[in-house]
């Protein structure tokens, strides 16, 4: 390892709000010289980024990417090779659908020192904020977390929808708002009960958090009527029946 090089921190900021960000995340952010951030950490965290750091928006807003992934990786390496402390700031955890694994590989390939700073994933924390546990002795002994940013109708899906439709556990979907109708349809077509409860939690753990509760049969229509927008966590399964209508975790 070349000690003259800087370091890249792959930082998960947690599900939303400063209070659920780890001490280590706060420490490396406050000491960063360059911060490459997207929109998922939320306004409160982004507003707290230090003035002395160079801040670069590399967010992906729906189909519009401010920077493509390969450009983000090039920036990380370039600044680190200049001897700088670089934070790649993400929402949730960097290794859960955050492309952190790819960025780790790039750093290693360029002999750049890297530290991973795990974050609390929204897949668990956001449902918990409204009283939905992803596992429960009476409802679910397993949980499956999938990306919803894949068209379930495509011929070469990486997700086994037939198996998933027959699971008795909880399904948590991240980045699934756009394809929610297709996802609900394919699960029902593969045998899941259309009356299975579904919850959508938008902007989890932020001041404007909002929930939409329905079933596989009704949830797409409800989401359209309520104009549901990302970021959102979708929960499918019996645990949704434990939804309280109240926010359990303080923001």
C-alpha cells in the first residue's frame, strides 16, 4: 500500500436523519476533504456536511444521473491518488444495493486505501419506525430483501419470482416504486395471495414520512392515487398487519 495516497471511505449514513448516523460516519465526514454524495442521506445530513470539504453531487435522480457510475469511481480514485481523504456518502448501508462492493473493487484495483463504514439499512429501520418488524414469531421466520429496480417481466431476471411468491416470510423491496404494479402482478401470477398485506413507507425517518397500506391487489392503484414517490421502502407479508399508524422511532 502506498502511504502517499489518500483514502476512500465508503460511508453509509443510515436510513435518514443525523440521529441514526453512526459516530464513525460522523467522524470521517467531519474530517473529509472531498465528499461525493447522493440524495439518499436526506436534507438534514447533507446540510451538516463540513464547509471546508469539496462537495460533489453524484446523485441518481430516477432516470437522470448527475454522474455515471464509472465517472464516480474515477473521481474517488483521482482524489485519493492526490493524497486526499475522500468520503463516498450513501444512504442506508453502502453494501446493500448501494454499489459499494463495486467501488471497493475499484479502489483495490488502483491500490487505494479504503475503509467501509457500515450504516443502518432502511430495509429494517424504516419499517420499524411504524411498528413493522421484518421478522416475527407469528408471521415471518425469514426476510428477503430485493431490488425493485429490475423489471420482473424481463426474460433474464436475477430474481426467482416463482420461489419468492411461495415464501412465507417477509419481502422488503428497495427502489421499487416505479415497478410496483409489475411486481405485485408477477407475485400474484406465481401464486401469492392477492390479499397479502403491503406497506409503502415514503421518505422514511424524515419529517415528511408517509405510509400507504394496502394489499397486493390494491397497492398499485393506491400508490397512483396518492402519488407515491421514491425514496420508499415496500414491505410485503403478514408483518404489515402490525402497522401501528404511529412513528415509533424518534426523528
